[in-house]
C-alpha cells in the first residue's frame, strides 16, 4: 500500500499568527493565501506490516531522531486514527526548494503527507477532510490542497471541524498574478514558527492590535480577489505582513526574521513602486521576501531584486494548482 | 546682546512617540533619556535692532528659506513673547555630528537655541522654564538641559506647564555607562519625526498597544537607574525601541527607518550578548543604531560593530553633562 502525492507551497496574503488551540491547531484568525506553482513537496508513503515504526527520509536523508521525526510520527498517529489503518509507514519526502526557511515547506510538506498517507490507506478524503487533518500537522498546510487563492476559515467549533480551507478563486481567475521569491539565505531559521507564535500571543503587547485589525484585511483581500483589484490586494497584504512582523519583533524575547538583504528588498520594492513598477512585499517566519506583482512587471522587478547584495536567487511563481496524487500502488 | 550656548544631544531609553497636543508639543507618554557627552550643538544668538527678520546659519550655511528657517522663526516668536525682548536675531548653529539623521540634532539644537536666545535677551530661566520653552520647538529638546539620566514628564495640564524634564540621576551616578553610536548613513532621513509621529497615532492599529505598555517600561527604567541594574535598563530600552518601531512600520504609509546595516547591527548585538558581551540596542527616527553597554565591554563591542558592512563610523559616548552658556556679551 503505497501512494505519492505532490502539493504546492502557499504564501499567505493575510497571515496566520497565533493559535487559540495549539493541540488541534486552531487559529485566532482566518487567513488567505496564494498557492504557488513551482515550489512543491513530493511525498511517498508506504505502509507495511514489516515496519516496526514510522521512518522518515527527508530530502534524501534518513532522519533517525529529532523533532521532525517526532512531529511526523505524532501526525501519523492521527492519520491511523482517521483511516483505521494501523500500520507503520516509510515516508520519503522531497522539497524542490530550501526547507524551513520561511518558504512554507511545512505547508506543502504536511499537505503532501496527508494526501499520500490517506490515499495509501485507501481512503479517498475530500479536500475539506484533508484540510482538517493536515491542519493538525501544520496550520498553513490546510491551505495547500486547493489551487488558486484560498481562505482558511478559522472556525468557531472546539473540535475544529469547521476550521479548514476553501478556494476563493481558481488559478484561471487571475492568471497574470505573480509572486517573486527572493531567497536571502538557505540557512534554516532559528525560531520555528510554532514556538514563535505562542511566545508572541503570550508576550507581545501589540498582539491584540494585530488581531483586531485582521478582519478588515480579510474583507479587503476577499474584495480585491473578487474584483482583481491588484493595488488593494498588494497594499493590504504588505501592511498585513508588516503588522505580523511588528508583533514578532515585540515578542519576549524578540523575534527578528529580517536580515539586511530582506530590508534592502523592502526598500527596493518601495522605490520601484514610486517609479511606477507596482509590487508589494510579504514576509513569513524567515528572511525571504516575496514580492507580489503582475506578469507585465515581473521580469523588470525580478531583475532589480536579483541585483541586491545578499539575494542568492529569485524565482517568479505563478498561481499554483491543487495538490494531486501522482502515483499509487495500493495492492 | 549676544550669547552662545552648548547643549548635548540625548537618546531616549523610553521613547517619546505621539503628541496629545501638537501645537504645544505635549506627549502621550513620559520618556527617559541619557544625555550624551560628545554629540552637541553650539548656538549663538545675537539680537539687534538692525535685523529686519531672524536669520539662520546652520553648520556654516546661511538658510534663506525652507522648513528649518520657518520652524526657527516660529520658535523665536515664542522666545520673544516669553522674554519680552521684541528684536530679531541672527542665529548661528553648529552640530558636531550629522544633522537630521536620527541622532537627536533637533534635541540638542532647540535646547541650545532656547538657552542662548533667552540668555541673550538677559533672561535667566531655570532648567524647568527652559525645558518647557524648548519643548515647544522640539519635544526631545526638553530633555537636553540636564546632564545624566533625565525624565520628561508628560504632565496633564492643558497649558503644558507641567510637561518638562527633570534629572533622575547625575552623571556621577553611573559613570561607567556608555552608548555606542553606529552611524549607518549620513543622508538626511526621508520622514521627519514630526510627520511620522502624527501619522502613526492616526493610522497604526498597534499604537494603543504601545502606549498601554509604556508605563511599565518607565517604572522599570526608573528602578534600573536607581539600582544601577544594567541588564534591566538595557533589556527594557531595547524592547521599548522595538515597540516604537513596530508602530512606525505599521503606519499608513509604512515608515521603515531600518536599513540593511541597522539590522546587521541588531543581530550582531544579539549574537554578542549570547556570547556574554552584554549590549542592548536602541533606535530613533533614522537608520543609526545606538548600543548601550558598560565601559568594560565598550571597546570590544565597538570593534565588532565597526566591522559590519555599511557602518561608516562608531562613536562611544559617556553620560553627558548639562547644557551651558559658553559665551555672553550682553551690552
């Protein structure tokens, strides 16, 4: 019983930062993301009675211990409970981009794992069920099943069964939307988002101000998507990211994901915008800066970003497609 | 009637950001600063019946128009009202450090101007009266008369007569305290603090969270000064600055004073602290980073900061002395 799934990464335009329930991973606020073509995780799950425990091969390395393995084992217990297939699995997973550096590798990773692990267990879950399950591995993974533009609804139920992602618009709705990833450093980030999040909720005096302002951002981004209003989408996303980072830097102890090159990109985006090359940045729990723009400006903007000192690489991503099963061998 | 005054700059450890009355310059919160030896403004004011209007020579340049001249003329009207000397003045002012780049040149500038202009008018005001008057030129100037560690009490009166600075501790109380100025750029900043401040109050959803948290910072810094508790002083000052910058970056439009080298200094300070070289940064409305430390670590830390790319110059400052009249020629 073996299946391989592929899921694209996603980058939030309205961020998820803070959990009301950290066991079930239920967020304080809804979030909206763009699924990214080109940054994906491919994961194969194989169950067998001969396996005595779950094993994990990540980007070609067999992980014999450590937090990643523990997280995955714990998550596989949830999958076994859901599928009623009580076997251990061999899991092999590959990212085609740097892991754990603020490029949402846990989003595509847990989405692909959830899809492959349930399929290999011969359970055909729909995207709603997959989203609810993947969410419990990594919150942002709930958004990596649908293609296009996606909203993870926070929900209100205590069991979390109304906290899952839905598609706001398919890929075809806005096919000239682009996100330019500027890779600042491939080093793994120091503070994992999970730890950072709970510290922020507990200690930042600005967290409440952030949370109170998110509902308006969600409304603005929903409207911007509906009307394909790029300026509204970009301006709202950029300020939303700045607000999230404002809560991060005021966490005790302070979490500063910005690196010198990150700040250089931010200023360059502002300078280009003043010159009429309209782009808006967003940042997650890592030093990378992602710049939202339209196709007509993408190459120009990319060229400017690539010239900045400390930028190792730039990637222009289109709006990405939904997650899929790319191989299965169930008997 | 001519007098020359010299006032040191000061850097806030608990920041002033936001005015409840922008005409009288009354702040929403009290602030605490360290007066800096070595960064000063020297200002000569000469009244004469032959002058038809106020003239301003700033760092050797005769300013014939522009916002600086208008600000100074408006301020001289306040001085004339206060002193009852209704003459125009020739004002010559020199900073021994870069102007308008987040090194508090308006603090030392308006303090020196206030002191020289009242003295030349043959009025001997005490520091309380000078502080109240200078405050109406630039808020932070109210703190540049006293030496040592200084608190600008926000006051509650509508006329502002209880909003002035007092000394918390003299220079001798903590003579091994140091502040290392890392100069990132000598270019004038793009957003003047005055405009930035009112935009933040009006538009940052995080401003209230900042304001609600300042009272505790003030108490902690007062206690830290009293007990010479350097760790408490530094940690509180660093987080207070981060909170202020968090409100700045979330202002509409965003105000990002951080430059690549600023961020590099911040990370270096954190790295050095982990290695036992205890320093804490603070930043104002410009790209410069100021690092608070004790004398025993100052040279070591300075060496590390000076090696950072984009740092043009470092200056180690002691706690500075009070403002003084250095020349007078009243008849």
